[in-house]
């Protein structure tokens, strides 16, 4: 099975519920400099029309052909077979930053403590247990959804998948 | 049902085998390896020497036998190929044994380059490429070293210096070039890296090559082109690599500095593909033939070669010449041609990292980024898109991604992005 | 196959992991939400929260604030024991004491004031917490003081007044059956996701959405078919402009107006002056948009109005503006109609669930006959609300007003709730005795003689009611942390120390609830046994139109465009029976003010990461927006030479604060938005305690005159 976490910007308001749910799920200690794996942004084009803005919720795209996995020299990063999420086996990380330097979205980060990679695991354990990823579960507006392969292909046929997500899932 | 040969079993060879097996489940796949070990990642050797990983971890894809079982390969271990008769699709071993195939993937990799240096002793001079090289240096380090000279301020040179630093070995890095990563750095950026290295206690000696060596009571005396001399207990030569193409005939198959392939990873000989360090593909920014020896490139090329050999039609996006280094607490990324002329932009972030751009006709032709690993990927992605003829303007998402990674608005504008005001 | 270790790390509930899901509610924001929480609990510790899917109101969702619950309840500075002040007021020097010592000190302090000045000189005040209010009010009356007040003095009450004096009852928009939704200052994304879900559903079924706001909000971007950006405090003029267009173009509901309204001709004559051109000039809304919005609202019914309960109230003309807006319900026949505004019966704890309880009888049981503080200043308030108007409290403590307040018993007082923080602090300093209950040592608590630690909703059980006739009793999901108690335990346990007798309250919370629920067919026991929300046997689905058919509870029995309840205050207090429009700075004492302070300061806007100051110190919440938010327009920034993020000073006659500028195209020129509740950048310190709505007494958080300048480095 392969799951896709989809983001629908027209429903987002950058409230950060997803970001906080991620912190709650992953015990993120922001007081000591840690960051959650999902973040929200409210961007305004200073040269654009009055009132125009974009709300975004950003995390790992779990690319089908993930550059971070390809760039990882140790096999620490891989595609989790039962869900298709991009996961890290932290014991194998050597802190070489190859994944971060390969990721087109600048997603992987490194622990200030052990220097090893920190990234979203798509809540693959929750998915495997029939639960939604924490961020998706927390979105009250339907701006984040999680779909399986069949639903993803159906949405793709209906042109309901963003260009970016199509691009990173070409070979899914 | 085809019968295929893969020459060499590193990252490219592995991925070629895997792709072949996936696309042609019934085929017979023969793999020839110089060694009895699994595909080793050369990048990991210095981590092993530094004591950060176990020897086993040098083989992230597993052992040879294990992989052969999983992918149903016919393995020829410790069987160096003497000659590949490309047009006939024939592989010949040292003992004269010959085998004919439907198609071949060349994945022979590269060797550490050891130029002739007068007086170079056999002992205490090392290179760094294979697990065997790493074993040798580590063994020597464990016996105790009081000083080391690393010749070659390349990526490997820095990583070797980092490993020696981890063992508290006083180290000097020397290079004929005037600065570190000479093919990637802009002079001011190199200056900053030099300062940081010297602050850490690493000696630097640029602008002079080694002209000769002698044994001396303290170990080795290296003599440089400017007349200076340096004593060290060991010398590590990090002068780059050379594609392993000895088994090929230049008359038969097109070879530059490495085997030349088209975007389908096929060589000039039909049915013969090449992948990894032994081949060179078109570089995206310059359009020239170039090998860009990265683990990820090798994997991708291997996969495409394997896939296309089995009748697929996949295209390799091309190499982007870039240098990425994480060593001694620094992240350096150099993209593009560092000799290009153009408008210079420098941004120094309050957090300590810096970004330098050379722009021509409004587009960056060279990027140096020091100290921000998260910005490298997004920046590369944007440059690649623009190089491939994509829209010059950045999408909202791209602008946001760059902003998020710390890119200042003025540089985002230069790259064609909107003027974003953060929330 | 997943390993047990993986499942434990991912917090998967189950027998193997030992993680259990326990149900509670979030009470971080207002009691008209209080969403259901699934607390993931192991070994008496909450590991994670999620929305309860089967909850009758929240259906599985939680907002950003609710999702911060775990860090909120486990904030490292939770009060652990009762505290006694040992330093000067406000210095924050307090020492731990036992509950026994605390109760004795509280009893001694309160009884001393009672003996010297009389019981009414002890004021009781309920702050952020809502769940204990019926018991606290009863407790105040048991003590003998008539002076019970709360944060309702600045919250939703003004809107309720507008509805009561117009229609004789409170009501709410029936979004689920509307064709057109008119959101007036609708901030749903950051304060009420339920409304956004309903409006999104309305759009999906082909309905139309009109939004009116001073700023471009997420709702304006994601939901609006028509968006009208309006100058602060000019809403009444726009509503009257709509009314004039609706009457002129024959879009009104003639039958409803003829049969069910009072004072229409007077109203009609009054709104004549609000032609499109005039209204456009006052409000800044383009004429065509005014016309389009009026037409869509009036002709694409049923249409409902969501005039959010707190923000329009916070202007000098707030009450009148509300009345001008709510009049549109009657004019278009959308009152008491499916898809319009439906009357609501208060059930319990500020929530209407479709059935009555004995809450009022319970809390008002022992009410003394005595004037409350501030009486006579805001006669509409006096007439309609059973608490003192708390904006008068600081003044009253400082010696103004009719009789002295010498002691304060507060439960969760926020010193930044009222305008002019310094004045509030001066008042707290002047008290003879002050006791405060809270979860944290707030700035207010640092002034208290005794601070009592109370627990969160996770650590107690309580009655909740929800629309649709639902009621439920929660159970504690973890024991009270440290030595904290529930507020109601404190009232019950204090009674004997104070020498008071109240058999019902002494028996505790459950006994009180049983008394309140009598006649509903529900009891604490039956609710506990049900384990979740159940429908009250007495709850009946409301049949739209039945309230109007039975005669409205106004003097005329009809909708009153001319509110007869106000006639008696026209002479004495200049309160107008019609919803007349005046400028929101009509109370300027000096015409030079407008020149010296040329910008309009709006505070109190909702942001996703906190409500008031409640989550500013919760790290997860704070990380979403670490610095105070001060928003100015692009053109003002340009004029002032301010770049994004540069520090900027806001000054009023009351004070001055500094914050990094957020330059935005969402706010109009001349307006300044400052988010409130920050300790170091205190919006309330900029506001005047004299700039109040004369009808409701509400402070003008949304419109104060101010000056901007680039901060000196």
C-alpha cells in the first residue's frame, strides 16, 4: 500500500493546528530549540494585489523517487514498504547532511544533540494501524488529507493533484 | 529471456542489476566483481577511518552473496574482467574465459589517481577510495601517527583531514591549486573556509605541487614545486579519481575521460550501457561531457541503464556539476562554473552562513553556499528547472521553500521569485 | 510487522502498548465551544490529544489551541501548592502554605472586610474559567455580597442585549439551512472552525457568502463571494445603507415587517439618510459592493447573519451597530425562519442546548437585595444582566463610585482584560485583601495575598451541554496535578471556614448539578452511566416560527426597530430607542486628538495560537508566532519609512508600546492592528478606561486613536 499526504492550499489558513499536532505526536521540545516536522506559513507578495496572500503547510513530500533516499550513503533513509513513507533508521545516520543537501524542499534537519537526521516519518506506524497521520487528523478544514493509491490516481485523473505533488510522485 | 552482464558491483552495478531483475524477471544476470565484498560506498571510507561507523556499514546495500540471492544474480566474485569486447558483447576474464551476452552494463567505477612522484616510498603513502584503502590507513593510524600530509584539497582530501582530525593527528593539506575545492569555490568563499580550517589547527599549503619525496628519519620528506619542504609521518594522496576503463578499447567504444553515454545511458556501442563513475554524461549547466561522481548519480544511472537494457525507455536528467561537502563542521555547496564572469552577489546571514552568486543575464551561473545545508537542495532544484528551460519566475511554492530555508528576499528576487514578506 | 517499541513510540492505543483513550473536553476558549478531547493516557500521564470523533459538537476536530492542551496542562510553572504573599504586591514573592493555612487566611481576610465595610465590599470575579460560575455566583451570594461579576462584562453580552431589546430573546444563525451567509467580522478560521465547516458546506451546496471585515481574513480569501473591507467602527452605517437599499428596491419581507415588527416607519425614515454615496464615504466600501451585497443578502434567502459576539461590541457605538445589523434579520423576514436566525433558550453555562435547566434558580438562590457597584452608570446593563459591570471595578476599588470595594475574590483574573492595565494594577495594589485562583502565577496572581492552585479540565469531571439537546458528564482523565483542586471544591470547602451554611453547595459539584438538572430527565448518575453525550429526554427540536407565532418577549410582542426598553433611558442617559448611528469617536473630548493621534488602533483580534493571554507561555503555541503582532498597511509603512520587521512604536494618550512591524496588504491605510495579551507589549495599556460604549459599558478595544512612529534604535 502507498499513501499520499495531500495539501489543499485553498482550504488552509496557516492556523498551525497541523504543526502543533505534529509536535504533540513527536514530543517536540521547542523550548530547547527543537522544531516540529511540519510548519505553516503565511506569505504575502509585497508587490501583489492588496490582501492577496498564500497559506501553506509544509512538511516532507514523501517523494516516490526521493532524492534524499538516493543521496543517503548509508541506507539510513528508505521508503517504508507498507506505506510508501520516507523514513529514517536513525542508528544508521552518520550526520553527513547528504539528504538535506539533496532535498529540493530543504526538509531534513539534524539534531543538535547527536547530529543525526530528523524528519517526518509520515506517521507510518499510525497509518499501518489504521490511523491518519497526526497532522492530517488535526486539520479541521480539510486542507490536509491522506489518501491511498487508488484515490490518488482517481484524483490525478480529475486533475485534483497539484503540479508539485504530481512531479514528486511520477514513478509512484 | 535475455542474458546480461554487469561489469563491476558498486552502487551503479547494484542498481542496474536491481532494475534489470524488476523489468526482466526471467533474465539471467551475470555480475562480475573485482572483490568478494558487497557494493561499498567510497564516501563512507573516511567515516570508517574516523571511527564513526563500523566496517560493515561501508556496505549499505548488504553483502555480495546476500544481494545475489535476493536478486537472483549469477555472481562472479573476485573475477576481474580483462577485456570487454563491446561490439560482440563478450566479456573476457584474466584466465581467458569468455562469455557472450545479449547486453552489458559497464559499472567499473573509478580508481584513486596516483601520479608518478619521484622518490615516492611504498610505505606510509596512502590513498582513499576502497574499503581496503581505509583498512590500511586505519591500521596505520592505530599504530600512532604524529603528523600527516594530505595532498589534494579535494572533497576526499578534506574528508581524510577530518578523519585524521578525529584521531587528533596534526595535519597539513597541500594543493597545487591556489585554494580549496579549486573547481568549485569562489576565492572569497575559499578564503573563509581556509580561515575556519586554520582556526581548527589544520595546516594549509596552497599554490605548490609535490615534486618529489624522500624517506626521512621522521617519515617522509615532501619537496614542493616552490622549493619548500615538509616532514610528515604519513602522506595521503587525494588527487582525484580516474574512470576504470582499462578493459575497454578506445577504438571500439567512445571514451573521453570516461565512457561516454547518451541520455539513455547507452554507450556508442548498441546494447552496451554504462553507469556510475566509469561513464560521463552531459553536464546540465555547461553541456560538456563530465563525470559527476556521486552515490546518488551512480544509483540513478545504474537504474536507468538496467531498465533500458531490458527494453525500457528511461532518460537520465543529466549531471549537475556540483560539489557538496560536509566536513569539519562545515557544509559547502558549489554549483556551476566558478570561473564564470558576471555580477557578484554576496549574502551573509546573521546566523553565520553565506551565499555567493555569480549571475549572467539575470541567471546564476555559479553558486557557493557555506553553512546552510537546507538551502542547497531547493537552490539546486530551482537552478535545474531554469536550466532545463522551465519558467524563469519562481512559483509561490519555490519562493516559499527558499524563504523557509533562509534565503533573503533580495536574492529570491534575483532568482525570479516574488517579493515575499514573511508572516 | 510493527514492533511493540514502534507502536509505543507512535503512541498507538491498545492493550499491548498500555495506552488508553480517555474522554474529556477542552476549556481553553469560550464555553460555546469546549470541544471533545481524546486524551491518550498511560500511567496517569497524558501522552497526546486528539479530537473526539463521536462528540456531538466538535465531531473529531480541535483547533490549534486545543491541540496545545498537553503542554498547557503540563506547563512547567503550574502552581503546585497554595501560596501566601510575602513581598510587596506584584513583586511575585510568595511562599507555599498548606490548604488548611490558605483556607484560614482567606476566611480571615474576607470576614475582616465584611465586618468592617459590609459584605458587598467584597467583590467576586470570575475570569477565564466558565465551568464553575453558577457555583461561584451562589458562593458570592452565600457570603452575602451582591457583587458577582465576570469577563462577560466585555465579552458576548453586548450582542445578547441587542437581540433581547430587539426580539426579546437570544438567537443564533442557522447556517446549516441558509442560502446566503453574511459574516460580519467573521473570524471563524482562528476562533470557530465549526462555523467555517458549516460555511464551507453551504458553499458546496451552492450557497453564497458575503463577508464584512476591517482586514482581509482567511475567511475572506477562502470563502467570500463578496468581501467588503470596512473602516473600523462604521458597521452601523453600512447596515443602515443595506436597509435603505432593501426597502427602496422592494427586497424587504413586507408581510413579516407588517405583522411582526414595531417602529418600522420611524426606522425607515431614519435610514433614508444612508444613501450609498454617504455610506461609502463613511465606511470606505465601494458603492457597487454595497449594492451587490444588499441585493444578494436580501434576495437569496434564507439568509443568516453571523455578527460575531465580541468584536463589533468593542467600539463606542458597538451596541447600536449591533442593533443596526440585527434589524436586517427582521427587515428581510429572516428572523425565526429556517436558514435565518433561530431563537435559542439558555440551557447551562452560557450555552443553549435546546432545553432549560434550573441553573438561574441555583446560582441566584441566595441573592441579597442591594445595589451592585456601578449601578446607574450603564442602565441597560443594570436592567438586563445579573452581574456588576466589571469595567467599573478598578474605579470602585480606587475610591470612586457609590461604595468601596476592599476585597476581591477572583478566579482566574487577567489584568489585561480591562483597558488601562496600570489602573487595574493600581486597583489591585489598593485592595485590603485579594485572593486569586489560577493554574499559573499570573501577573494578577502576583498581587494576591493568597493564591490557590486549581486544575484543568483534564483533572476534573463536569457537566457540558451541546446544541441538539445533548448533555454529558466528563470524568477526570488524570488526577489533579500536584496539590491543585477544582474551583468548586474550593467554594464548597471554604463555606465552613467562612462560617457560612449552604447545604447544597457543601455537598459538592455533583449534588449541585443534580439539583440543576432536575426536571430534565437527566442526572449525574445517568450521564456517568452513559459514558458520553446523551440527548436530554425533555429536549425538543425547535420548530422555526413558533417563537414569533407565540408573540415575542418584547413590550410590543413584536420585533422592535424602536426598542421600547430604551425609552426610559432616553432622557436620563441619552440612550436612543432607534439604532442610531454615531461615529466611534463621538466621545472625543478634544478635537485635537484626531490630529495628534491620526491612526486607528484595533486590538483584540483573534490569532490561531492563543486566546487572549492564555497560551502565550505555552511553548508550542508561542513557537507559531514568537513576537507580538503589530500590523500596518504598506502605504503607512512607506510613509513612515519602516521596513518589514523593524520596530515600531504605537502611542496613545494612555501609553506606548513597541513591536516589530508586520507590513501587510490585508490592512487598510490608517489602521493599526496589535494583538493583545502580551506581557511585554501590552495592548490594554494603550486603551482608555473612559472610552466606553454608553449602552453596554464595553471598552473600545477595536477603535482607539493612536500615533505611529519608527522606533529609535
